[in-house]
C-alpha cells in the first residue's frame, strides 16, 4: 500500500529504470556467455549493481508505503550498491585505456572511491535521516550533505573517466556501428556523473526530477547499444 508520503513519480521512475537496467544486465551477461570476454562479465556486474541500487531505492516506497525507517535504509543499501558499481568500473576504465601513464592512477582511484564509500556509508548510518517527498511527487533524499557530496563527486569522477576512455577510443574505431556504440557508452558515463551530482545532493524536487530524466535517458541508451541488429550479429560471430 502506498501512502501520502510516498514520492509517486520517483517510485515509478525507479521501478521502470530498475526493470530496464535488469534487461540491460541480462543482455550484457548473455553477450559475455557467447563471446567469453571477461570484461563483458565485469560490465554485467556493474550494471547489475546499478539495478540493485535502483530497486533498493524503489521497493521501500512501493512495498512499505514510504515508511521512514525502511525508505531510509533502502537509500543506504542503494548507495552501497552504487559504490560497488563504481569500484567494479575502475578496472573496466583502465582496461580500455591505451595511455600507459594513465594506468598508474588505477590503484589511487580505486582507493579514493573505496575510502569515499566507507566514509559516506558511515555518515549515512550514524546520521540516519528519512527521505522527504516534494510537492511534485519526487524524492528528496534528505541526507547529510557531506555523504551526498562524497557520493556525487565520486560518481562524477568515475563517470567522467568512463566518458573520456570510451569516447576517446571511439575515434579510432573504423567500423561505424562499433564507433557509435563506443561513443554512446561514453555518454552513459557522463550521464552517470551528472545523475550522481543531481540526485545525491538534491535539496529540491526539481533537481531530483532532472536527475530522473537523465537516468531514464541513460537506460534507453544502454538498451539501444545492446539491442541493435549490428551488435547482435557481431555477438553471433564472436
């Protein structure tokens, strides 16, 4: 049962987005099973973590009617999933990077994201705050600002790095369809960074709404990447 304090639009968007992310995860995993490329398995794990993050945000609202305790803990569990996604994203970023000097940053970056995750989650637990629903039906997570900015900036760092590597590599790919797919993978990275800043630091329903729109856009881009006939044909021949 859903009560008045449930942010209806956010709940619906998270449920739709989580379902889309589940199908993207499934498509990437099936791609890994066909090709045997271990990096595809790692990307599937990343998308699986994002799926868990999204449903952790949505289900307490949908099933517990916005109960402050469960929705607050749903947010904490969702943030844990998003940090796992960022940690798994680090080796993918450096796998696709051809700049050997850039590889020296892998351990420092992984350490930074891990430390930020531990700090953010500790703050969220020690300074537990239930989320709020704006008058427009969008969630305001109402978290400690330090935890919000730690997660938002971590997301922007990982998203920007993901964008840089994939978009840069796309310029050197001869096949047009592969070049477009790689460029779109880069775009999903910068969208992830923007979503992290907008949603995790949000103090207004409108700010959350913009983050939700970008999230749905990134989901549809992800589906477009893995549902194209050219990609399916490539996987058959892998």
